[in-house]
């Protein structure tokens, strides 16, 4: 073994575990992440991989105990779930069993441990993402205590987030024509290779710099920027910005903006964004409706809106499947980012394996970020975008 915990650290950790167990039955879900829990998490971060395995084993041995009068729920993942039919499984876990098995195989090298059943880790994490259920109730279902379930939930989310580059990929040049064709079949708008927007994810709000996370709707939130294709699969995601940030600012600081600057789209292709975004050759935004739009400009806006609504439906589908995103009751912003990335990765995997969902499942998102704002022209890139927009409006 690479290293060992010193006796003082191990003793302190076990004391914290015992303290949490003693108060577990009296504590509410809202304050389960107590000071002792935070200290426990800090200790885990101080340890290396081998030390963490020791701590995990000690914690699991305590968490797996059940009272003699209770039904042992630790077999739920391995005995009950496999006997569900496809409909029941999808109602509980938001995906078909075949999709779940692919996710399980994908994460097996990252999550496999001799202490805890792999299926219990993954299924409990998916259940938490899919529902607003409390950690206590989900923990009882899968045989975990709240603190342990929180640990495994983040462990699974981090494993899923590590698959981000493999699952959420910006299209290659050879794929642009197909993307454009798929979008044009929807509403007739030419050259579209992606729709982009931002949405709010309500959170409890950090104690430090809280005002920065208050969004324009008046509640604390973090900003999720997404770009999707015609099938509502994400092709780019950016998370972690505070809720007060403007869509244009979030885009300008994102990796997607850097990517488009370094490798510009061919002139015939572009993204669709609302009026919060800056008009450029690769970003088409609607004409500002000042009451004097021409017929061509009105037609442009109609076709633009009918196509761009795809990203709103994409966000609606994401939040509909993973109801935990309706309100993230967490304290640490980095942990929230892992949860969001995990949900987006699962979203893409589900569409890859099960196809585009029915339109009835794609309710438009109510938490879109920024109202339309008129932006003044500032450079040649915007002038080029203006000329391109006029040309498209005349062709529609």
C-alpha cells in the first residue's frame, strides 16, 4: 500500500463518523452536510487513493448495518431492479435497461470497488438525479446512510463528468452538412449547425459572495450554457458561472467561443442565438422588433424562432428527466458543476441509444436566462453578420 494514515488522523475520522451516526436519526435532510461532514470531506481530500479506499471501507462497514426489524434494502439494486420491465425501469430511472447497462459498462473501471455493489452506487445516483427525493429516503431504498449516499452520488457524478469529452463533442467539419440539413428540415432555416442559449439552475446559494449568484428572476442560481443539434443532443456545455452573468458574457468566456475563434465555421454555417448574443458571421440573432420590420425581416424572425426553440426544448427535456436540477440543494459550487455535467452526459447517452424523444416530452424551459436586448454594432465581424442575416432573410 502506497501510504498509510497516521493514527491521529484515522482516530479523528472515526470519531466524526460515530458522531454523524449518533445524530443521524435526529438530523433533517436540509442540514445533513454539517460541520463534521464538511471536516470529513476535507480529510478525504487530504488523502491519496489508497487512504481513501481505507476510509471508504470503514464507512461502508458501518453504513451497511440494518436494524433486525427492518427489511434489508441492500438487495434492491441487485434483486428487485433486474426484474423490472422496461416501462417500470424507465419510469424510475429515466432510461431503458439497455441504456443503463451501457452506462454501467462505461463507468465500471471508475466505480468498481470491493466494498460496495457497483449497481447500488449507479442506480442510487441516477435515482437522486431523476427525482427531488430526500437523501434519507433514497438511502433507505438502497441501504445507505445519508452521508454515504452523498459520497457515492458525487463519486458517480464525477465519473460521468469525466466522460464529457467522449459524449458531448463539437462536430467535425465533415458533419456540418448533415447538421445543417437536419435543422433545415425542421423550419427551413439554412446553414444552422447548432442552437445556443443559457438557463438557470436554482441553488441554495453560497454564503460567500451570494449576491453574484442572484439571477434576474431574483433567486440564487448557477448558469448553464448549452448548444444542441436538431436531435436535442448537446454539442457543447459550459457550467459553473454565477446566475447574475449575462448570456453574452458567459459565451465570451466559454471554451466554445475560443474554439470558434481558433477554428471558424465555414461562411455558410452558423449558430442560432437570441438577441442577448452578439451578431457575428457565425452567430445569427433575430431582428429587433421595433414595430417597423419589413416582411423579409418578420419571416426571418419566424423561421429563426421556430428553429432556435430546439435548445429550449432540450433544456426542458434535461430538467424533465433529471428533476434534481429544479433545485440543487448543495453548498459547494464545484460539486454542483459535476452534477450538471453528469446530467448532460446522461442526457446525450439516452438520446444516442433511444433516439429523439416525442415532442410531448420536450416542454420548453421556463428558466431561460436573458431577455432580448439590442446590441450596437462594434466591429467588422458584426457588420459581416449583418450582411449575412439580410441575405438569408431575402432567401427565406
